[in-house]
C-alpha cells in the first residue's frame, strides 16, 4: 500500500480503525495499539483528524474500562482471577494495584495505562474498591486522553520518521518482519521466563486453613502477615493478623526472630503475593515462612464450615506452628 493510499484509508476509516484496535486491546486481547496510534497521528491532515482519532481512542478505552469497572464492582476477585488466568504471567497480582489506589486514589488512573500490568487490572480494582462512578469516569477518561494523546502527538511530531519507516517496510519487508519477530520473541521469552519462575515458587510447601486455625489457637501461634489490599482487609479483618506490604516487608519484620513461624495471606489469584512474600522471607532467613493455600477465600470458607481449600501442592504439617 502506498503512502497516499494509506493516508486515504486513514482519512476515511482512521477513527474506526483506532476505535476497534483500542477496544480490543483494552478488553484484554494481546494486540499492539501504539503502532496504530502513531500511524494515525503521523498521517493526520490536521488538528481535526487528530481530534477525531483522540475521541475514538478515548471512547473505546472508556467502553472497556466501564465494563471492567462494573464487573469488578459486582464480581470482585473472580474477575481479577480470570484476568490473571488469561495472562501469560500467572503471578500477576492485584494487591499492589490496590495499594496504589489506597495511596494515590483516583489519580492512579491517570497513569495506569502507561504501566504494563497495572493497566490490565486498574479498572476492575477501582470497581472492587468502591470508587464512585463519577470519580472513576473522570479519572479514567483523563488517563485515556493522556495515553492516547501522547501516542498521537508523538506520531504527529515524528511524521517524517514514521513515513520513512513505512517506506522501509515496503522496500525491505522481509528484513523488517524478521526484526519485528525478534523483538516479539524477546518480549514473549521474558514473559515465559517470569511465568516459569513463579510456577517454581508456587511449588513451595503451603499451610491449609484448618491447620492455620489450629496453630493460631496453640500456645505459640505463628505470626500472620495479611497482604490483602486495604479495602478488603478493612471490610473483613482477620484476628491476630499484621497488615503488610511487599515493598515494606523487610522493614516490617526486621526485629522478628529468624526462627519465628510466619504465615503469609493474600486475596490475589494463585496466592501470588503470599507466595512472593514467603519466598522473600525465606531469603531473609525466616525458614518457617509459609503461604496460606487459597488465601482469604479459603480462610472464610473454613470459618463458614465449607470444604477445605484444594490440595494441589503439598501442605505443611501444623505441628511446625504449634508448641
């Protein structure tokens, strides 16, 4: 396709192409969107076309964000578990996102789309956290405008370089495709490496909810570290639990004896934060640090008399935590 044909296509269908691409990407499909925004910005004939592309991008992002917000508000952690199962990296966790919302509030949405991982769960976590609809809508729209506007403006400023790159792709198509394939392979390789690392971590021994309950009732109970987000921890407090954050973990346990029995608990998919915390504690010398299998859901199910958490990894005997 020549530059003139590409310009004509974007002049006629540009906003729709931008809308469709952004909508698919924001709904969770693994499709790149910045190339489309850069090309749309570089081929815009003037400010009117730039404004149309920006409006299309923001509208698509808001459709997806509003959907994820409503799903997060209604279904909570089930939606986040689904997102993590669809992710290449099963260790992706929502705890840090919740903590960002607790520290920053609505302004976190202004930068969410610029941060990989944060972007995927920001909208459902906002719904889960009970952020008011008006505040969410304004903040999410502002963040989408900054995100899409940056790409469109960059394309406009670098329109000569983008045109040169498109020309090179036409004349050196196979070489350009090889370079793109190499970049994608490196990106995918890093994701798969992180996935395998988390799966290795996840094979560590766990403690089940009934064993933890018995240990907490013993004369020498373990120290329970609660890594849940502030909203959930406040709405469903757990007795004897110490609130903790991954980024401050070393500071919070610096005075604890290294032979202390510690249980880590979270409410994120696949116990990601609890596993990461337990691994970090073991590297600090806390050999008796274990994550709670099933996290908050397993604890609440046990208290309600429901079935025990699934036995998919070896459980640690409760005697480790009892006198």
